[in-house]
């Protein structure tokens, strides 16, 4: 019984000793206590924020040459003369033209569809 009492006493003493929280203090300079810069803006030294987190990634990408949001591609209408073709590939004289499934049907004139 005395052994059990000793074990319980040691257990309670250990819980009390290790369970007491210590003082929490931040280590570092005053600059580390500033908030992070918003990711939507590029870092400016006059801002009162740290260029870490998403802003650091955006700065790194900007140094490489990538900006966010990405710049749109230049759009231009194509030249209308590109739609004109010199050669005629098919010319339908009548109102209805037959369509063949393969070459042998065309030779035998087995019409599968008519346009």
C-alpha cells in the first residue's frame, strides 16, 4: 500500500512540476513582430509589414518575370483574305449530293447519305 501511495505522490508531483506553463516571450527583433504584407500588393519598404508568406512567393516570381494575375495574350482579328481558298475541293451542281462511306462504295455508287 505504501508503494502505491509513493507512486501516486510521484505522479502528482511530476504533473504539477511539468504541467506549470512557463512565460511565453517572443524571440527576435521588432521587425518580426509586424504583420505579414497582404499578398495582393508588391512589397514596398515604406509599408509597415513583413514581406514573408504569400508576398515572398509573389516577389520571387516577379524577379523571374511572372506577374499575377497573368497579363492577357494580345488578341488580333485574322486577315479576312485567309478565308479565301485558291482551289475548289468539292463543287455541288445539284441540290442533293451523295456521301459515300469509303472508296469502294463510291466506285459501286452505293449511296449511304444524301446531303
